[in-house]
C-alpha cells in the first residue's frame, strides 16, 4: 500500500485517454476531413469553368465583330461559295460551325469543342427619332460540350 501511495504522489493526478474518447475524436476528425476534401474536390472539378466561359465569350465576340464589319447589303451580288467569300451581313445567316473557325473557314486549334451558330434578322427601324435607319440584328450563339451556352447580339445599320 505504501508503494501505491508513493507512486500516486510521484505521478500526480495524471489520467489516460479512454478507448471511447479516442474513438469519438477519430470520428470528429474524419467528419471534418471529409468535409474539407469534398470542398477541394468540388473546387478542382469546376476550376476550368471560368476559362471555358471566357473562351466562349472571346469566340462569340470574334464572330460578331467579323460579321458587323461586313457591308449592310451585298456589294457584289451573286452567291458566295464559302465563308472566305462572305461580303455582307446576310451571308452569315444560318452559319453553323462545328468547332470555332477563322474568317477563311479553317478550324482553330484548341477550340474544337465550341459550336457556333449565327442568325441574322431584319429590324424595322433603328436609331434616334426622325433618323431611323434600317437595321439587321445579328445573334451569335456559342455552345461548349460542358454545358456552356452563350448568345451575343449586335446590330448593323445601313449607314454605308
């Protein structure tokens, strides 16, 4: 008995961890760690989305700029054989490119997953009151196979 009392005096009031406390702490740490890993997985899987959206906007703007820089009406007349011959806004109506293409119709490397379609329609009048001009509405739609779907609209008036 003297030995037990002497040991208690030397060690003080130290206590160990019970098996139940150990299991509860492991469960709490596991739940917290799984939550952190789920957030990291979600962030990693969606990290490319902003880049895809930015590229879709850039593709749509490039097409819209190309179209709006063309003449309002057909300057040469006749039927154009391909995109490199397009010389007015109406030539682009119904254009469907599977994969983004340049002005000559050649595929752009790295943008094969973007599908572009163009619709051109006449608008009754456009401009300030008393100075209305006939106009054409150009809608460029860009789609990506990840689910991105973007539409840009511009107007071309008959000022030339």
